[in-house]
């Protein structure tokens, strides 16, 4: 009997004796296995009967050694109360049962008879499929089918509210936006069949027929898209005041500032491209890291000879060396010289290669896999001329023809949140508050709440639903709203206005009830972040090159970071760990972080960065994402700057990105040149789509996802008597498990006492000290520390010297003199006794009194002779 024919008989015995997971490489003898086209689901081979090996096959078929196809078997043991016991006695986590994914090798955890009887909770929707499917009620009617039969998206009321207009694409927009010369629907249906529009008495009519507030006429800011509100204004004497510094160029939109070094460098940096206009550029020269097209366009250097034409004239793909063609060994035969033929043409007695390479007599019609499986640890594939080794799904081939487990969890985005690697497979799970998507078990979705986007648009602040993309305005008639953030717990939004030079707040449902939070001494605030746990706002000031904070009422204002900054812009906070992050697009662009109390400042991104605009934190994945408007990229790294990688490069959708945010598996960003909000997958940049209408009249500025999970709950360590601080109690950065969680600070104008708790009125000297840069403060602290160490060292040396002198004095002072009268011999005797107090001397018993000492002396003195 052939050895292979014995395998079906020996297989049950082998399975019963195997005490561990037998899917590891290197099991006993070979057995045939049908080829696997692709890896199924997350597990590799799915449940089912043990495959029986067929008889030996012809060329081109697979020979498989005993492997994971037969499934791992775990020795019999008692499963824990939180575990599920499979039919083959394996133990798995209890919540893996009936999760739609077979985890037992025999599939017993997904038994339809058991899973079909599953009862959904009151917070869940029961799918109509009858297979025991349950989805959260919040997932109903969200335009994303979650049930296998899509029953959660049926019978949904999609009608717009009475105060809304139904667009041709079923989107809902406010009725007052109809016929306002702005495409809010995205399909222009709100601007179709519009009569002649007349602006109100308190409005100014732009040349483009757009209406703006009459008070904005001739105020030095361009509010009409065509700039007609600032034309013919005598008060400005032909020159509009610039918000940009001396080292910057102001673009025609009167809002964007770019460095003068960027003028005429071949890259469009202004939204309208006026930094590269022929009026100011006569000889265009690209940067050293760019390639100049024949038509004088500039593209990033790494795009030359990429296989895709990036220059509009295609000159970046000219004169490129073509890499040698490589044949696919599984389907093609390599004739040499880059020539490949199909494997079916090999060993057919016909010369298809120039030198008969496809007809090797010593290799044709020989099954190398029949001899010790060809030396392969798992799968041996015999070819017409030769063979190759292969691996089951979930394994990869090493150089020595052995298969090793693939750790899929090392691949970015293989799971949304938690990845558990197993032999030949992996499992995805979600953190608390998220559930796996029934349609894609590698993805996680928020279990509650409906996410929306908040974004500023200069003249208003809008909210767009991510479920249906319905758009509403929450704040109207803003002058130049820029930075934005919110407190979900209280429903309060905060925003900065670079024209009014103020920071406002308002309830998200009552945007008209706005109040001023910060009104004095603000120049340009492009970035704003809210600490939702300790109740502070942080903002950047690019004109004063500072980062400041205040409480929600605008009191207790303090400068946290200053110095060594040129153009601070975007800012983000993580009060759970006490860290503050910001971008600086000055002459030395970088991303920095520091404690939210201003301590432990450090650079985390310093190379391959040109114009870092937007910045956001993924608190679940512990990733930092940022936009680079010059490199046209979205990149990510860990919170400490390590593990950096580029997520997306696009010269089409990242023409002038400004702000970015993230939620679940997506990134959302605004683009000034496209005048829209886009989104893409946060792991690989795939699936780019516009969330708002493209090319609207106003640039979208800062964007945030409005959802409770963007601001998770955390402990406020300042709750108890304000952390014993007299004024400001701020979170400190978490460096290790023993780091202090809070520190006391003083508003500007006050100084902290040595106790570290109380603030007093600052003296001129203390003002100078508190106004010093953090670097100077750290230098002063170092100097003080060194001085203290030196003083203590000197004191210790002096003390040691004094002790030594006393010791020497006492040692020589131990020689004592004693005079006395001897009444017996009427003679004065003077003796000296050396009283050595040394541990090496023999022990002596000294007399307790003078009388005893005399008596002892008389016994030792020899008698006088006559």
C-alpha cells in the first residue's frame, strides 16, 4: 500500500494524540491539498469536514504536508466561566460565540441552531434575516446597511424638515440658502430656476450678486469673493492693512499668509495661485527637492519616473529607465532576457523560448514533490519543469523553504482597533464603546451617538450630519471665523475670529447667543483647542508667537508657551495624559509638544516637513495626524513622534489642505483650493470622497468631528479644592507611573510662591523671571541645581575635615597625667598611664574609684630596700 493512502487511516489517531496546536510548521508526512485562491475572512481555512487527500496528482497540482488545514486541537481542559468550550474541547472567549466569525476549528461556536435563537437587547434592532443578528438602534437609517438583509435601512423616513430644502441628491439644506449664489447641495439644485435676487436694506450687493453685511463694506477685509466690497474705499487710501508679518506675503484672499521664500518657487501656495502669478514671477526655479516639468511646473522629486504622469505635459515620465521585467513563477516561465511565457507552454515538445529553455530534458515530467515533499515544509507545487514551495493562508515562506506565521497585526489598518494574532490567522476586537461592523468584522463602529462635522466658513459655522450629509448653520454672520472647538458635555462651541481679534462661545443649539470669551490683546488665532476635563481653552497666536490658555469664562489667562516659535498654527490637547501638541510652519517647520502646564517641551517631527497646517489626535489608536500643504500629504506618527509614515499623497485632493480631524476609520480635512471637506481611510488613504459641495463661495476653515467619543471621560485631579492651587490647576504630562498629575500655575501678572501653591502680585524682578522663555527657565533651574549640589558638597567636605581633626585631637588627648599623695610611703609618685582606646588592645578592667586605683598601684610597685 502506498504511504499516501495510509494517511486517511492514520489521521484520526494523529489528531487524538496531538496535544498542542498542530498548525505550526514541520508536521510529519505529506498529503495532497487543493490550492487556495485567497485567504478567507480572518481565520484562514474555515470550518468543515477534514479534507481527505486525493491520489497523487499531475504536474501543476499541490502537495501539502499535515498543516493548519486540519485545524488546531487543544488538549482537554476545563474552560473558564468566561470561555466557550468548542466541540473539540478547545476553549475560546465567551463573547466570540455567535459573533459571525468561526473561532472553533470545527465551527461549533457558530452553530446556526444556537445562534439563530439569540435574543436582542432593548437597545438593539433585530434584523429580519432570522439568523439572530442584532445591531444597535443608533445604526438604523444611517445610510449604511449593517444587517445582512439590509433591513436596518428599510422603512426610513428621509424627508427634510419644513425649514429645509430637498436637494436633487436627497440632501437637506436650509431653505434660506436657496438662490444665494452658493452651491450648498453639491448638485446646484438649490441654485436652479432662481429669480433675480435682491439684497436686504442692511446688506451690500457684491459684483457677483452675493449679499454680505453692509457694515463689512470698506472695513479693510475682503468679504465678497470678487473683492468688490473693498473697491473705491477712500478710507483705506488704496492700501488694505495686512494681517501678515514682514516675512510673509499676503494672498489675494486677504486671509492667507505664506512665507516670502515661497514666492515664485513653482508651487502654488496661495488659494488662487497668486504667489506664482506672472506679475511677480519672471524666472521660475523649482526647489532643490522638486522636479521641473518642461512647462515650468514643479512636482515633488519622488514622483519623477513613478509610472504615472504628474506633469501636465508628461515630461516627468520621459527618459526613465524601465526596470527589468520579472516573471511570476506560479503562472509564468522565465526564458531569460525579460521574456516570460505561460507555464502551459513548458515541456510541450515545442520550443517557445529562443534557445529551447522551456524544454529542459532533465526536468520535464519529473515530480520533485514526490521526494520528501520537495524539501517544502508545507505545500509543494509541481510544475512542468521544476517546482516551488508555498504556504497555507496566514503563513509566509522563508528562504529555507519553511513556512512561518504571518503577524498580520503588524500591518497598519488590518484591524480598526485591537488585533490579536494567532497561528495562521488573526482576530479583531474593539475597545469599549465600539462594536464590530457586521459587514466587515475587521472594522469598528461607535455603538452610540450620531457623528457630525462642525466647520467654520469665515461668515458662518456649519454642521453637517455624517449619516445623511444634511447641512445646517449653527452660527451666522461671523466676520472671519477661523479656529473652532467644542465641549460635548455642555454643548458649547468656541471659535476665534481673526478679523474681530476675539474668541467667542455659544451653545451649539443657540448660536445667536454668542458671548465674548477673550477680547483683549489677541492678534491672530489660527488654532484653538478645548480641554474638556480641566475646563480650559488653549489657542495659538501667530503674531505674538505664543500659546495661551484661559478658563471657559476668559479669566485666569496665562501664556503657556513662548519663544522659539515663528508661525504656530494648529493645536490639539490630550488632557487624559496631560500633553499639548502644535504645528509651526515658520522658517524651521516642525511639530512640537509640551505638558499642558508648559513643561517638558520637545520637538517630535522636524524632518521632511514643509507647511504643517492641520493637526489632530486619535485617542483610541494613539496616533497623531497632520497635513502638509506644500508636500500635499497626510502623515501620522505615535504621540512621541516615532513610527512615522505617509498615509496619503494627492495633488488632486490635497491642493491646499488647512485642517484635519478623525473619527472611527476616517480622516476628514478641509481644502481651500477645492473649497470643500473631504474624507478618506485613515490607514491607507483609500476611498476619498467629498462630504460637502465642492467649489463653494467660501473656504472651509477648521473642521472637527462632533461626537462624545472624541472627548472621552477622564479623572479631573484638580476637583478636590482646585488641587490646593490658589489660581490655576493644570494637568501635567504623564511621563511614567510616578509622574505628578497636576501642577499649580499663575495667571500672567502673578508669580508662584516657593510652596508651589499660592500666587501673589508679581514684582518687577519676578515679572522679568516669569517672562523668560521656557528654555531660559530650564537653564536657570539647571544652574540653581548645580549651585545647590556644589554647596552641599563643600559643606560635606568641611564636615568630614572637622570630624577628622576632632578624631586626631581625641586620639592624642587620651594620654592623661595624675598626681596624688601616698600616705604610707610619704612620697609623691607621678606616673603616666597610656589609656589606649583601640579595639585591637586587650580588654582592661579600670578601677571605679581613686582608692581602688591607689590600692592597685601599691600592688604593682616593688618595695623599697633598706
